[in-house]
C-alpha cells in the first residue's frame, strides 16, 4: 500500500490500469427558465475542459480562455480547492498536480461556470485518487458544494432536467423532453453578477398571489414544452420569485427581454442568476437566433450595457471524461 506526502494512503496502486492524466469536459448550463427557480435547468453546447495530471511534486495551474487573467493559479483556485475536498474524503494526497483549464463559459454570468468547475474538479479527483464514488453520491457532493442542484444536475446529465432535493433522502432527478424545434439565443453582458449577490436581493417571504402566479407559469411551461404549444411560452416564462428583484442588477433587463420577443423569440428570461438574458426561438427559422441576439444587444446598448450575443444549441449529453497520455505535452486542445 503506497503512501503520499503527509502519510495519507494512496489508492493508486489498486488501479494499475488508470493513467495519471484525465480530461473532463463539462457543459454550460442555464437554470430556472423563468418560473422553475432552483428546480429546472438546461445544458448548452458551450463547455469548459479541464486536463489534470498527478505529476511532479508541486501545484501548477494554467488557464486559457474565459477568466484567464482573473482566476487564481495558486492554492486558492476553486478547481484545486474542490479537488482537495474530495482528496480529504478519499484519504489521498497527490504528490503534485498539473491542472490546465480551457474555459469557454463566462464567469459570473448565469451560465453555470462555478457548477462546471466544481463538477469537473470532483470528477478529476475521483479519477486521480482511485477512490470510487458512484454518480449519485458525486452529484450530492457537488450540489452541496455549489449550494443548489439545478446547474450541477444539468451539467452532469445533459439536456433538460428537473432536480429536487429531499432532506435525508436521495435527490430526485428527472430528464425531461426538450423539443427539437427550440433553439437558444443568449445576450451575455460585460457585467459580473455573483450568485451570492443575486440571492441577497431576494425576499425571505412571498405572498400567496406570487406563489400561485409562479406555480401557474411553471405548469404552463411544462405543458407548452410537452405539447409543443410554443405560443404559450411568452407567458409561461414569466416569474415573480426572482426576476423582478434581480432586474436592479441588470440595467435594461425588461427592455432586453421585450426586444427578444419583438424579434421573434417565443419567450425570454434571465439565465440563472443573470446577468445573461436567454431567449427561446424557432430553430427552423434561418438565422433566427442571430437576429434575436442582435436585437437584445441593441436594446442593451440603449442602457450603456455592452456584451455579446450567441446562438446556442441544447446539449443532450452531460459531462464526460477520458484518460490522457502520461506526458502533458501530448495533450493539446485548441479553444
């Protein structure tokens, strides 16, 4: 039985087939979809890729893409800290780690960047340590670290998901049907909104009218998606639980949503905690996503809000991983 630095038991000897490197790919996600606060989420075809090796005797972190200048490259790095949380549970101490982050998901924009980081780090640590944890336990651990389960669940499972926590019991996860006809357009402002600040503006209590309002929209949303009644989506994505309060964090939010709908979107809403605005549109309409994205960008500019618009697809699969060659120089990836 091998032991790493500090005397912790190393389980790598029990996994001779395991290579020292792993690549984890995790998709972006959008949560809530209007009335489904902390319950519904959707995986998108934008992803972060994390390459990790147990190599050397120190920590080395390289970052490319989104957040390359802002994300720390030392022991305060979220990916590294999350790996350490898993290693502590596993009783494992790596001799050294080399971490490469290739980020496409913008930071603090409501597209699940922290969920991708946490899920990717736990999966990498599971692989490196050889300490087995089944998918349900890994999901629960990731949700606990993230603080809510919607983005985490969609990132792990892919597609359109419902995630429900039951105290003391196994989380209920259901993968729901997403209509092929529906595409996604997003406007991503050059504005940072942390999940913590977006939750601080929410009230502690809601009126009965607001609760009923959201329940009716959530029921209509699921019905519209199941039955293909996309004309109902404009009303179905309305919300009184989080969007009215978060509007103060996103200049011109209501105007941007209206511009998306005027340009042909079935409905538009905040993506997660924001500030990204997400619009649902008909994929069969040529360049519809680009037109809607452009309309949102022009509306945002009226409020001095700069950003970029993208047309995205829903990603049916979730996180995946594969082993890497022992030599990091043999693993390259172009963003």
